[in-house]
C-alpha cells in the first residue's frame, strides 16, 4: 500500500536527485539482515563471558568473580552471565557464539578514541571521518529515499556516516506535520543539499513507520530495559518491511562500570538484562526473518581484570563480542585464550586481545552480506591485512 | 543592518529576541565584549534554586530511609520508596532545567550565557547516573557560572572539587593503597578490595585539560589518581570514617589519601594533602596542550566545525600569555576577523535551536517538562550527554535525518500554539535580520497560514544555522 509519506519521499528524492548527478534510485539487493549493537562505555568482557574454568579466574576477579553455579556454562572454560538468559538459549540452539579476548586495533584507554576506531574502521584514531559500515554497504544497492541502512536514533553514529545514503529513526510523541508543509519545506530546502537530503532520508523511515500501525504509538518512555525493547521492536519492524532497510545500528550506554558493578545482580546485571530483553524482542518481532539475521554486539574495549578500589573495574583492552541470530553458526566460543596470570595480561592489567574485532566484522560482511573480499582489506578496513576475515561464522544453509 | 549583527546575535549569542538586533547593530563587537564585564547576572529563578549540598543531604536521607525500610526477605527497595525517590529527583531536575532555559530565553547577556553552557558541557556530569539529575543544574551555577570570566585554573579546581564531579567520576572512595585506611585494610585482609579508582584522574587529563593527545601516559593517570585520593564528599556514609565532613560539601579525607610525593608528567609533587592535587591542576591548566585543546573547542563552538588553524593558534597563544585568564581569550575570539567571515558556519544543536526559538517567540515556558520533552525528542536531553565528554559540537553529529524531522515536527507543534500571534515574515526579519535570505522570505510569505509560515521559518536553513 502506498502511503502519504511514500509519495512525498519519492517526489523529494526526484527533486534532490535531479540536482545531484549520478544519483540512481534502487532498492537493496540482499535479503540478509545485519544488526550492529554498540555498547558504549567499555563493557566488561569477563562479566559477559566469565572464564570460570580458567584456574586463575576466581583469584584475579576477587569479589566480582562469578562461581560456576552462578553462570550459564558454555563450555569447559567459559560461561555466560546469568542475566544473558535468552542469548544462552540461542547459544544452545547454535544461534549464538562468543568471540573472546577480542579488541579493535586501538590500544589506549580513552572511550571516545576507542569508539572512534571501533566505528571508523581505520587502524587508528581520526584517520577516517566516515564509518566502516557505511563504506561496506556500497555494493548492496539502495539509494536516496531507499536506504539500505538505518540508525535507530535521532542522529547517525559514526559507523554509519559517509557517502552512502542512510536514514535514522526514533519514536516521536508529536503530531506529524501536514503534507503541504512538508512539500513546502522540500521546496525551501531545494537549494540546500544538507537539508534536502536529510528530509528525503527521514521521509523514507517515516513511510515505513507510518505503514506499521504499531510504530506510530511507540514512545521512548520506561526504564532502560523497556527502552531497549522498544528500539529492538522498532528495528524488527524496519528490517522486516518490504523494501525496507537491511542493516540497523543500535546503541546502548551505561557500560562504564567504575564503581559497584555488581555480580549476579547490580548495575551491570541490569544492563545485561536490558540487552538480553532487546535480543529476545528483536528475535520475536522478526519472526521468519530472524533466520536471515546476524546481530553483532560489540564494545570499544574491555576493562581491567582486577577489581579496583570501588568494587568496579577501570578501562582495559580485550573484551568479548557476541554474535546472535538465525544465520549465525553458533554454539561455540571462539577464543585464542591468553590466560589470566599476571604475566598473561596486557600491560599487567588487561585481558590481552588475541583476536582483531575487524576479523569478526569482515567475516560477517563477507559470508553474510556477501560483500567482496577485495574491498574488505582496503576501503572498508584500510591497512587491515593483519586482520584476516574470520570464516565459518555464518550458517552455509 | 550589518551582517555582523546577525552573526553576533545568532552565533555568539543565543539567537535574537525581537528588537534585540537593533541594539546589537550599533556595535556588534562591543555588544559582545560588554557582556564579559562584571559577574554573571542570572534570572531570579536561578538565584532562587537551593544549593547542591542541601539537595544532596535530602537525597541521602531518602536513601537511608530506604535502607532502613528494606524488607528482609528480598533485597528490593519498597515500591513506594522508589516512587518517592524518583519524584524527588525529578522535581529537582525539572526545576533546574526550567530555570536554565527560562533564563536563557530572556537574558540580555546571551554571549555570557552561551559561555556558561559551553563550559558546563566541557565539564559535563551526565544526569544518567544518580544523583546527577538532582544536582547537574546546581553544579552549573555553583562551579561554572562564577568562574566563566575568571582564570581557567579556578574554573578547573571548582569543577573537580564539586561534589557532583567527584561523585559522577567515582572519586569519593578512591583509596590510596598506602593511606592509613588502605594499609589497615590490607593488614586485616578485608574481603573488600581497597584501592584506586582512576576514573576522575583520567578524565581530567583527557577531557578537561590536556586532551587525549596531550602527552600523558597510563602511569600519569595512575599517579594522578593517587594524588587526588581523598578528594571526597562530606557525610558520604551514615557512620564511620566516611560520615565525616559537612554533608554534601567537598571534603578532603586524609585517611584515604596516598601519602608521599608523586610524579605526574615528569614533575615531582611533594606537597601534602589537598595542595598536591591543586598544584597538579594549576600546572595542567597552563600546559600548552591544555591551551591548544581549549582553544580548539572554543573555536569549534563559535566559528566552525573545522576551525581555522591560525585562529586556534592565536587563541592558544593568548591563553598562555595571559596565564589562563579567559576573558582575553574571548576577546581575541571576538576580535578575530576569521570569526566574522561566514554567516552560517554552524548547524545549531537542538539546545541552540530550542533556545533560539523561545527567544524568537519571546516565549518563556513555565514548565520544565516542555523543554525536557522537546530536547529529549531531538536527542539532546538537558544535562544528559551520556558521558563525561559532553555533547559533540559538529553538524556531523547533529545532522541525523530523524533529528531534522523531529525539529520539523516540533516547529509545527510550537507554531500551532503561538503561531497565530505574529506574522512569520516580520518575525524572520526581526530575529534573522540580514541572515534572512530572499528565498526563505519569499517561501514563508507564500505560506497558506500563519502557523505554516511559522513552521517554515523555524525549520528553514536560515534559522537552523547560526
């Protein structure tokens, strides 16, 4: 069914396209779905997936250690935090895997630089002003007004910024502006590419949201778990829409647990609960589309292995990443485990990273989104030959 | 009317109120420089706010009440307590937010006020961690406002010693391993880990002074964390050692302070007590990296997302030549020709957009919910940047597609409420002056109603930029 915003979007895209040469109209050419979840603030990998079977774990983690009874076991060494119950269910159904002792190429301890490297995909801070996921989607089709990727927020995070047109969406409690007002704004913006393009992109997301009665009623109220569920539900609606985006980016904050991070309950456990609820909601709302989906849950770096003076952990290096989704070849923990003895640690304090997070991203982009290998090591992740694409992350079926 | 008038009122100020441009036009640069003289002159509702110490005491009392009434079977706080606590925090938050934006909507010193907001964002405490929502606005008025036209070192020390910052970055219980309490704990092999928390030390170096590339190492972070052990808040516990001190005020706790000299950035600090940390902060304030970092942020905020290197160098040099005095830096900024070349060099943040709309409408909201709702919708919830880095300051960040759509929806909603009172073309002339382009003027003049014209005016590129 064609709705109001669809018509305005098409008209607007035509208007902008005529002023920008070479802008074609096309929809996405893949059925695969990819959801990137960025945990901002450096999530504690040893709390996500405690190495309960490592003989040094209980000692080095002190009062933050979880016992083998408290965790959900993954294998003989690793477990999952008990609040990640749904992810554990997916693991048992071979639809979730953990990559441990993983890190981006960044080796300092600033959140903001760490997130910059995580998102820009370059070998270092500030080396690129656009994001690896934006650069990666070029072969997937899509165009202005038919965006392949959506940021689930008002603004677009760095990982999705760049030359390829993307959109964004967040719930609204305000009445929609009249069609005639939008039309006049399109005229008013015609001479200003910055505004003109953004309005068309917004109308793309609005057209999908408007066609889905559940979404217009969504709001951003509630506690963090509820908000995460709202955004996960909205993400699912976009990803299952016909001709909708195939790629979504979600962000969640509050992982910087310097004090009182807690164990089976507490501040960090509450975050895990919200995240887990988000995964469950996305899976349920996606229905059959879940089988074509990979969700990657990542953070900028990990935290110190030892507990600090305030029952928390300080900024570290290696951490854990989660892949979950119907297309994931799961039920495994992938780790070249560095160990937890003092001499094993990075600079005597952090989990030593043994896997480059870019290898994980490359594996998903290549095997799941079928993106060409050649570009992966050059334009998407420049100077990353040392981080080979990780194979076998995706179900071949 | 001069182009400089529009730039002064909209880029350096908070957006013109009707009639304000005529005043500015007499001498735009003087209009700005005059606002740097004398103390901050906030509106009554800001002056009437309670002080943060009393709010912190109220909140602490509430928490203690919670612990006392906590049921023994489960560890969950009673639901009526959660409600009461939430209501109290929210009341303070709305009151402070309302006061901040009412003041910004009316002030005749908008350049001064923009500087308050700028530094408040530079030294951000984010209201997503308790009890920040109840005190973030008070912190701005107590630590930032009195120091924006003073010396940076004083501003720095006021912020790092404010209970809001100490609590936000977890320093109140950071314990020196060789302090009296630290030694006692290790002697008794207490179950609890006792030691440093390096959060505040790291963020002072990275975000408040040197900047991330400013030339410090992990060892500097750790030794600086030792230096500021003991920087705490009075009455941080109901009884015992942490109960000492005036509740809700800065308290130096000798008992957890790491004794002895420390080396930070190659310099040895052998002072004792709180002096040691203050000495480090004084040196950090005058470090060339700090000068460069602050100059870059100021130039980015007032001139362009990618500020001209020559301007940054000039501001940094001015800062160092004047020993960290801030007014000469602001003066250099206002007097720099580079700051006046481009009319619309910045895309407004939601904060800027909402304040400038209120000023244009000459409308003062009497309910903090209206402001919080609007800014939340546009992705910039007041006092809640989500991290100590504060809000970003570039169009790249604020330029999300949905964010623009939310501005349009909000413009439309506000126009429906106030739009019939004024003619949108007249208002555009009055608040944008020479920054009101002929094409916008024409499009708005052709609107089918006043309400639609007002929506177009607020959503127009001319109004969305500064």
